[in-house]
């Protein structure tokens, strides 16, 4: 009995100290805020620095979650222009969510890239390449997005329902429909957040100019 | 065992990669470039030294029947600490090492040294052993990585030579086995020869 108690006690103490050490290191290394890597932001739009804006209102939306909104800054720490960078997770990917970085300027999509994903390499990842994503460039963010043929699409009718009727139609990538859907969902969530919080976002940018 | 002997053991006579053939999985998988190899070696050294220190310190407290569970918990803690530090400060290297970084937890070199040395020897000896084994592992990995990078990519530490066409097979798993096998044969041959001449010299003096 004594040996059992000693065993339990020793293992508990080891686990306790391990937990404490991990918590301490996590507290020291955890990133403050959710600003994406500067390297990824630089490949979207070159700037001296980036300032994370305060997220207001609902960020977990029907088709995805807006995780971060930031503004590119010049050498003096001022906002370069009216550009906004959204980091949005699109729901319903093949293996979880697809994190997209979307550059929006004056209501138009200027550039976009996939920031993080766990889609199948060589299959789902085909719908995350620059050549596929470029169809979004120049589109109006104030309009919703939906996959072409959605609604009556036989295999995924439910996942695509709920988009606005006049939504901009996007070509899906054959064999990567789920990943294409996740990208559309990220764009759709960004659209919803942008339209809902436009005044607040504009005010925050103006304060940085 | 003398401290000098322990210190040299891991680097030469009991080299974990070429003599004990421990930790072969990361050895073959990560050594595609010299930098990755060096990083992996240093990561293993950090975990080895820290886990040997703690295990040796607690060797009289940890009950024998749960020693493996306790060792794994201690090793996993240091690996997770290392992961968090690398993810925060060296993100490129962190993504290059990929799955093999968390897999250090089950690296038989670390568990092997904990079981066979740290749990039976004093703290100072265990730390020296961890350091020596870690340096031996790092040097071996760096050697394999350098040969594979030179032959497979025509560069070393990402600095290109710009001469000839690289043989990309050396970056692939097949090339890993090939380089590992040849280097092991050469090093074992040299060690065997030097051991033989040392014994002959000893015989003559006697």
C-alpha cells in the first residue's frame, strides 16, 4: 500500500512540475494578438510594419471566423492608404478550416493568399494556388460570394445554402470542391464582417493616418 | 568511469549514430541539409542534457516500476518546451524539422541514456554523458547532412558552389541510406584499425 501511495505521489508531482514548466514557457512565448507572420503579410502587400485593428462585433460568422484585421504602415508608422488585411478562417474545408489572408482596398479584393491549411497536398491544395485564387482579385467585397452551381449542387447542397441570391459566383476547382468551398466561405465571412463594420474600420484607419 | 572517458565515449567509441545505431529515424529523415541536421542535433542535445540532469536528480525518488512513465513525462516536458521556444523564435527551422521535433520524445537515444546511464549515475556524470552523446549525435548528423547537401544540392549551409549538376538522389531517402551506410562503414573501419593498433602497442609494451 505504501509503495502504491509513493508511486502515485511521485508521478503526480512530476506531472505537476511538468505542467507548471510548460505553462511558464507558454506564457513567455505565446504571441500577443493574432497578427500573422510579417513574411506572409509582406508577400501580400509590402509595408514597413503592420498594425492590428481592434475587432468589434461578431467575428465568428456563419461561414467563417475573422481572426485578425490589420493595416499596412509606412516608415513613419502611418497607414499607407485605405488598405485592410483580413485573416479569415473559412469553414467546411476537407480537413478543418482554411485560413486566408485577404487584402481589401476601397471595397475591392486587391490580393489574397492561403495563410494556413491542412488540406490534402496535391488535391485540396490545388484550390489554394495563386493561379486559382487570382479569380477573386478585383471583385467587390461588398457583394457576397458563392460557388458556381451551389444550391442545386447534388453533393453539397447544405454547405452552400445561406449565401445571398445576388452573390458573386466563383468557379470551383474540380476534385477540390470542399477546399474551394472553404475559400468561398472565408471570402463570404470577410464580406459580412466588412459590410457590418465598415464605419468602425474606416474610423480606425483614419486615426492611423 | 572517469569523467574524461564519459566525455569522449559519446563522441568516439559509443557514438550514438555510427556505433550504437540509435535515433536512425530522424538521422535519415532530417539530414537533407546540413543546417537541418545541425538544428536537430542541437535540439536532441538540449533535451538529452536537461532530461539526464532531472532524471539523475530524481533517480532515488522515482519508483522502479513506473520509471519509464516518469522518464517519458520528463523528456516530453523538455521536448514541448523546446518546441514552443523554436516555434516562437526560429519558426523556419521549426517547420523544417516538422514532425521529427515532437518525435524526439520517443527517440531511443534519449530514453536509452536515461535508462542505462542517468538513472544509475550521479548528476555531474549524467550531464557530461548527455552533453557528450548530444555532441556525438550532432556531429554525426551534421556530417551526413553536409555530404547529402553537397552531393544532392551542390551547396553547403545553403551556399551554392555553382559547379556541376547535383545528384538529387542524395536528398531522397535512398541517398540517406547510402550515405549513412558508407559513412558508418568508413568510421567503423577507422575505429577498428585504431583499436587494433592500440591493443598491439599495449601487447608490445607488456
